[in-house]
C-alpha cells in the first residue's frame, strides 16, 4: 500500500532536513573559527520502481560536503607566527602521536617545549635548513619534515669565510716606497681601514687594512692582525708580519682593475678560517679614498629574539645580535580533490579514498599559494546564508511532518473501517 511508502518517504525527508539543520548548526557555531570551511547538505532522489497504476514513493538521500577549496578572508594580527595561506595548499601538521594532517588554521604559538602549535594542539611541520640549504623535498610524502621547535634555534658561532670590499683608491695619491708589507717603524701608506671578522670560537677579530700606492696605477693591499699593532696611533711595527699582501693594478682608461690584476685576496684569520676578500669592485678615480661597501659573513653565538616567516615559507630566526638566518622551510600540501578530504576534530583534514594522493611543494611555487604572516584566514561561513538555510530547513521539516501526520491519519481511518 502506498500509504506505508508515504510514511517512509516523509521519514526520509525529516531525516534529510535534520542533516541540513545539523550542518547549519555546525557552521554557525564555527562562524568565528579561523580556517573553518563551511559544510553543506546536498540532496538526491531515491526512486523506486512503480508497476501498473500504483505509484511507489521513493525517498531522499543526503550527502554532506565541505567547501574546503573556498578561500576565506583575512584577520590581521600582531603575532608573527599567525599564518594564513593565500591560494591553494594546506599547512602540514602532526598530532601528539606523530600522525600528520592538513589544516588551514594557522594560529600558531610557541608551547612550553618550544614547538609551534595551533589552537587544535597540532604541531607545525617544516624542513630544516642546514648550512644555508634545506634537503630535497619529497613531492609525494612528508619524509624529512619535522616538528618546528624555535626553542632550539640558538645561534652557534660561524667563522667568517667570505668578505666583499668595494672602495675607491685616489688616482692622485703620492707614490710610497716604504711599504706597509715591510713592517718597518717608518712604513708609509695612503689610507687605512679595518674589517671585523669572526674566528672559530665566535670572537670578533679586527683586521687592519692598509692601502698604499706603490707606482702609477699600482697599489699594495696589506692585512695585519690589529692585536699585534704597536699602538692605535702608530701601529708599526706590528708584533708579527702581515697576514696577507697583494698588488693590484688598474687600467687608466677605465679606472677599473686591469685584466691581468688579481681581483681578490685570501687572509688567514687568527684562530679562524681563510677569509676570501672579493675586491673586484675597486676603482681608481680622482676622488678621496672611501669605502663604498664592506660585508663579512659569520656570526657570534646569540639567542633568538623572535622568528618571522617569508611568503615563500622560509622561517627566519632573528637573533639578539641582529643576525637573520633561515632555519626552516615551510611546505604546503594539497590533494587532487581537496573538497573530498575527511574533516576531523581540531579543524584538520585527513586523506580519503576519494581525495587523491598527497602532493607537497613550497609556497609560491607551482600550484601553491603564498603565506601571509601576522594574518589568519577567516571562516567561510556567512551567517545570513546559514540563517536563511535554517528557515528553509525548518519549513521543509514541518511540511514533511505534515505528510507523515496525514498518512498516519489515513491509515487510522482504514484500520477503523467497519462493515
């Protein structure tokens, strides 16, 4: 009898609208949850085969879907470890058991152990940078990723190994014969400068640099250990001879180093490394001696003052001594069908059979978006839309209940029929 079918159909309609109300309730509850993606209910018909003149009512089926690929707006904050993704991709995080998950919720803070964790308690994963480079990133897995810990980022001493010096040597300077390389008490020089370098144990060493015109378009560059100087005012003679000396020649037509001239000098730093000083940017112009650029690598040991992120996912450790060093590279992950990921508690997603395999890459590369620091992605829930859907579901639920009630009353009439 079709009346029983009406009861079953209206019951399925009640269940379907209950599911819809459930997603509406979840959405409204998470309207302020950063990184939350709106859930919604899709309906599909279930048609039963009817025979002859009798119609067999079917039912309605529901499927819960999530708008995971929908981009949310941004809330801007003052925390450098608040992160948002503009474009495709998810942060890769891990739970306390080490299981990985994906999330767009980037409200990361440092916990008591120094790990960066979000509001769901998940730790942020990254690829460590060692000696200025990070290991190769696996494109289809999380191998090599580790929990980012900013408490262990104390800067160790790095001895100086490279330097750059750009300067102008005055072409009108007098020619000197008692050169600094002889280390005599009467040594003469055109100009003096110095470079601060780092030795093997992180101590700052001062190197005295003497520039002396020895002939037309010919200059001697000599380095001494400042600690060996007789005095600041009258450094010669030094207790030990020069660390390094080299002769440079200039092309008078271009005022640049001649083609056959050296372009660098190697200086052995006391208790340190061999310092390669690039002098290719020297000039010989009718102007006074002046240093235009002087850079030296290496650093002293220092504690971390704060960390910050670049758009490409690089986590920089900024130290108390002003050094800024890349410590981790933050990858992003995605799948072929992000909307079919499985949501789990903590505003994270896990892979499903329908979502496809994991793909890993760095921000701003390929299909991946960029990272915004001091920002959080807003929930994609629009409260007005959800309230409208709630009213629609309410009326539909009421209508289905009326159908159920009517079918029940008709069955009651049939049961109570008398001859």
